[in-house]
């Protein structure tokens, strides 16, 4: 059993060495990942094209309807189908143009422009979300790589403990249960190694999707980063920036203004639209006195009559007013959510920052000293093997918790950037 465990450990270490070699050759930095996602993510490309399409609508919405050309044959006798038999028989050619009441087209164009502005803000919002997601996954991968390295180090140390226990057992100073206990801990580490590799594979696939790559593309993360978290700007300043600049709030303000414009447009439906036109009638044949029949002209002016305003226009105005109030409440809700997200991200960042300092300066060094002291005491026969193994397991846990704290702190920073709506959140 022990030989099988050692073989598994060697394979694991060999895999880590291969990964380390690949990482040295081709690593993906955080900034490279963000840039690639912004340029290749299909979801972002789709919404950019949607915004481009909406930007073409305002000029269309503000344009008149196309004029209508008509060609008519009027007063044609059905007994002969002759254009010369009756004096009023004629071939008409006409053109008509619908003219909305003044101000309607301008409001329609304004409404379309506001909807295009919403789409532009949504692009920036998706860019922020995409950057946040890339940072989150990238830092998850960084943590998992460091956790795998910690597993490999602890496997090596436990193998050393096994050799010491075997040596003491052979000379009659140790117990068989010490060897079995070390083998059990090695098996547990091997289980952690399998679990962490599975988590890393899933996170790598997730990052590939965000980058617009094949999910099976190999991703390697740099082995070292700046472990010192930056100092944040004043919280009140960050809150104010979020309220005034966050694209989600900007797009909701555009939606609210668009809803108010729809009210103005609904009020315009109480007034009529006009249609103007001209028709020219060509006549054939002669009059009774022998003179040639003159052509005829017609001028057209018509308008819509809002006779059913109580069941149509009134209801439309009530509908638009309700929609406007809905958007106003939605804006207030988004503002409160944004303030909460900024506050939560700041709290998580500060908490993670304190954890990083505590683990780095106190807990991890103390745990290492404890393991060294326990190992020396065990070799001298002053402590039992169980305490030695427990101290090593504690060191492994604290080492992984340290890297987890660095990852979580930077993920909180990523959420803060997305909540504020800009990258500059620290000094």
C-alpha cells in the first residue's frame, strides 16, 4: 500500500514539474487575460453589435414616412371600358405624404437615441462584469496552483516522517502505528491533490470560455504576484463615484428618461396627424362643343380624429405614467444595490487584507517553527508521532489559507472595481 502511495506521489510531483515547466514557457498574466477577454468574448461582441444596430435607429425614427404614389383609373364605363365615352373618365396619378403633428418625430428620435444610450451603457456594464469574472477565475487558479504546491511540499515532508518512523521502529524505538498514521496522512494528501486538480480543471475551462477559447486550452498562471494589497481610496469617494459613474445606473437613468419621453409621445396622440397630396387626372376625348376635354387636378388634405380617446389615448397615457414610475423605483433600487455592493466589497477587502497580514507575519511562521520543533523533539523521543503529524497538517492548512486569503482579497478588489464602475479604486 505504501509503495502505491509513493508511486502516486511521484506521479503527482512529476505532473507539477511539467506544469511548472510549461508555465515558465507560456504563462497568462492577469492583464493579458483581461485584454484577451475584452477582445474575444462572444457575448461582449454580440452586445456591441446590438448597440451598433440601435445607434442606427434615431435617424430612422425622426424621418417622415415615405410618400405614397398612386395610379388610378376612375369613372370608367363598364359597358365599353372606353376612356372617351364619359367626360369624367380619367387616368389619375397622385402622390400623398403623411405629416405627423409637429414634435412627434423629434420625440420618436429622442426616444430611439435614449434606447441607444442604454445599449452603450450596457456595453460598459458587461465589460466591467467580464473583467470582474476574469479576475475572479484567474485568482482562483492562482490559489489552486499554490495549494497544489503546498500539497506537494507536505507529501515530501510526510515521506520524510515515514522514513524517520520506519528507522525508529526498526531499532525498537518507534511504533508500527506511527508508520500507519503517516501513510494515512499521505493518502489524505493524495485525495486533496485529486480534488484540487479537479477544481483547477473546472476553473481553467471557465476562464477559457470567458476568453473565447476552446475549453480544453491549457492555461498556466504565474507562480508569483505582488502579495501586498494596495490602499483603497476613501470610502465616501468610492460611493459617490459609483452613484455617478456606474454604467448600470447610467443605463437606468436613460431608461427612466425614455419612459418620460414615452409619456410626452402618448400625449401627442391626442392631436391629429395630417395627410396631404395632389392628384392629376388625364382625360381623353372631346366635349359636346368639340373642344378637347381638359385634364383635372385634385388637392387632398386629411387628418386623423381621436374620437376614442377615453379608451385609447387616456389608457395609453396611464400606461406610460405607470411605466415611468416603475423605472424611477428601479433607479432607486439600483442605487441602493450599488451602494451595498461597494460597501460589501470594501468590507471583504479589508477583512482579507487583515487575514493576509496575520497569516504572513504571524500564523504561518509560527506553524513552521512548531513543525521544526516537533520534528526535533520526536527524533529525540520527547513527543509522540501523532502530535508531529498534527502540527504538519496544521501548517498545510495555514499555508493554503494564506493563499486563499490573497485570492479572496483580490477577488473583493475586482468586485469593488465592478461596483464603482472604474479601475481607479486605490491609491
